[in-house]
C-alpha cells in the first residue's frame, strides 16, 4: 500500500514540474492530432486473442474518417507500476503535442492504466482537453468513476445508453452516439446465407436471460448456430463471416438487471445485411425502427414464432434486412460518427483554430 500511495501522490507532482514549460504546437495546415489511450491486445493478453476490439470500433473508424491524425498509447504495453510508471505517456505528450486526449476503456482504478492525477496534470499544464468513450456505462462502478472524473473530463461520448445523461444531466458534457465499426469487415461479400439463425456471444453472469431464449429455440427445433463468448471464443474475422452468412442474427439488449444497452452487435448485424432480431427496448429505437429496420420480440415464444415466420417468408425478411442495412450504412457509418464528434468538439471550443497554410 505504501508504494501505491507514493505513486499516486508524488508522481503527478514530478510530471507537473516537467510540463510546466510545455508550449502548445502552433497549428497551421494540419488536421487535429488525437492521442488515443487504449489496450493493444484483447483482454491485455497478447498471446491468445490478438488485437483488442478497440482496433475495430475506435482505431479503424477514426483513421478511415480522415478527420484527425492519430497517436496511440497502450495500457498493456506502455505503462508499468512504480513512481515513474506514466513516463511514456508524458514523453508522448511532450514529443507529439496532441490537441486532444481520447480515453477508451479507461478505468482510473486499474493500476495498469495511467494515474488519473497525471492525466489531470497533463490537461491543466498543457491545456489538452480529455474526452472519454463510455461503451459500458450502466454498472455502479462505471457511474462512480464518471462522478469522480467529471470535473476533469471535457466531453463524455456515450455509446451504449442514455443512463449517464438522464441521471447526471448537469454533470460534465455529454454526447450520445453509437458504436462505430470497421464496416468493410461486416458488409456482405456475396456469400451464400446458409445459416438460418445465429447468436454470437456469452450466456453467463447477468446474461443468463439469453440462455432461456436460446434453449427454447432448441426445444422448438429451430436451426440455431450458437458460438462465441468466453467459452468458445472466435476471431473477429470469423465473427463477421458468421453474420454475413446468417439469414437472421439475434442480439440481446439486456444488461445488468432492469437495464438495456445499445450493443455494438446491433450495428455489426445490420452492416452484414442479416435480419436483426432483438428484444423490445428504448435504446435501439432511438436509432432504428422496429419492424421496419429490424424485428423486435418480447418473449421466448414470440422470438421463436417470428423466426419461423421470417424464415418461411423470405421476401419480408429481405425487405426488413435491406432497410436496416441501408439505414445503418448511410446514417450510422464511421464518417457520420466522427463528424458528429468533431462538430461537438468545435461547438464546445475544445479544438484549436486550424488555420490553413494559405
């Protein structure tokens, strides 16, 4: 405990002295420069599961939107315990002069992540705004971190839910959006859709509700492919291929008891051209129209009945799937996402004036 206390009290002061003379870079004729903090490997395990999901949901959409230049810092490679554990982060800031710091999957209580007091020091000494992506904002621990960090965060990007916005409307700045994706990975490639119905994901912990729905489909002898999740992990390429080859793909919006999330899987399914089936919930309806862009269901019996109906009525299935696909690729693509974010940053005066060289 003594070592941790030293790190969290002394380390920010050490770096603060170093950054005292920091001079922001004069911006002429270039795009904004974003310093993204994220995990390099899935679950910080470089040996087993490859690149983190953030590469698909943050890095590729940002790069392909051409709105900013990107510099990356990796929690699992660049940070270490000790008094100077945030040395590389400070050096990156001094050497690259980012205009924004973007935190993805950041947990101020994780000892492998940068000390939040160091981030606050960088924000104040270097006048660099900090933006946080919230892709899982419903848990008590997420809400607690949000409140603790709110005074030093310039914009909260809410991808999964309205909860933080509705419960803390006056605490910090919010922008409600969705989860962008590497659309090229999911878009149809002409494969035969030879999978009737698929569900890719976990069924443990708070996700137990999924199991009763899926087991009921088995009882009704509906052809269902169940894969992915912690027990049968699959690669991202296989994950996307399964959706592209599925006539119907199921998503469950339920999160911790009594709540729903707008899952990234909603957009992945719709980008693939598969028919999305999802429980009735208030989050997805903010973006897509039930029974027009996707099919909603209420009970396990309702899900089974609708699957049987749309497998038998392919014209109706294809019409809804096409409507969802077109709405997703035109209104909720990665370019629209980053245009919305950058517009909000400009509105909040969080971006410098990017003069042209002319």
